[in-house]
C-alpha cells in the first residue's frame, strides 16, 4: 500500500504527511482519521509497519514533525504546545476533522496536548510508551534508559533509530528541554476524550508504574500492556492495529435505529 506524501507549511514550518487508506477511502467518508506522531529524533518510519496494518481498515496519516525525518530544522526550539497545535492544523489543512491521535514516546506528549487544545476535532488519544516518567526527567537517566531499550529492540528498529537520529540531530537538541520538562501527567488530567495508554512489557523508558499512573490520571483512561519494547507498535503491528480499532469502536457513539 503506497502512501500519498504531502508537505504542508503551518506558520512557515514544514510538516510532512504520509496518508494511506483502504482503496477509495483517502477522501472523507464519515469515518475517523488515525494520525500517527513519532517520538523525538524519529520520523514516520517508526510507524511504518503499524501504519500499514491500520491502513487496511482506516484512513491514516503519519506525520514528520519540523526538523525530523528529511525535513529541515526549524532553527529554534518548538514547545510541546506548539507541536500539538501544528499536528492538528496540518492534518486539518488536508480536510480531516475527526481524529484519533496516536503518539509514541515524545509523540505521546504531542498528541495529548493536541487533544487538550483541539477538543472539537480530536475524538480519542492513544499514547504508546508515554514519557517522561516523574523522577526520571534528566538527560542522563533518559540516555541510560534509551541504551537499555536498544538491547531489546530488533535490528530494523535500531537501524531506523540511528539513521533518524543522525538526520534530525539539530532539531533533536532543540527539543530535549521541552520534552524533559513537559508534565504529561498534568495535561492528561485535563483531557476529556478517551485515552488509551499502551506499554511494551520490556520497555525500560515508559515503565509500568508510570504508564499506569498516566492512564489513571486521565478522566477516561485505559491501560494495556503488550509484549515488546519501547516501540511496541512496530514489534506487534497487527495486534496494535486491532487494539486501536477496538478502542475506537468502543468509544464511538452508536447511531439511533
């Protein structure tokens, strides 16, 4: 399934969108659009397998944030609040107004902020390996946890991680402080939409106690653990796609007969 690739500019910042859907469903048909947002240093490639699985049944858009993937660096620090706004505005510029937002790692911060800022268009949120755990908000601790995760990720994901980090290093350095300082647990408590927190059971970055805490902080939160590392959405793409689909269906109001 070949994705449609577009680059849009929001307030002068480039955002790249990779759209894929079942045949004939790239346009609006009343169903939601699943939006996939990568973590710090990464790109849409961290959702490649899970987007293919989701796109067999859903309209999907995978995002490259400014300065990541092959996009030029923004030249300045972008706050999580600004990134959350950019994602929704970029996707809406292509006509999508009913969104299921899926974010992994730093992307989980971005999507929960998107939901807080745009409640009328975000119907639900999926946070995969949410960061950053209270008590571990230092660069040294995060570097240690990332190194440990590299030992349990597969070769393909480690290759994606290394090459994406090298491409995005300028913006990566800008985004470290906003990511480290952002209090995910405070924002998720203000989100009225249903929130699903997904964690890999071998994830040393988003640890179980922390992930459960994030889900419990949401007014309508659910916690699910799958077998796998920090990028569990790529370790188990079909299982992850079924989980997202079931979560969305469970929280979709049924039409009156």
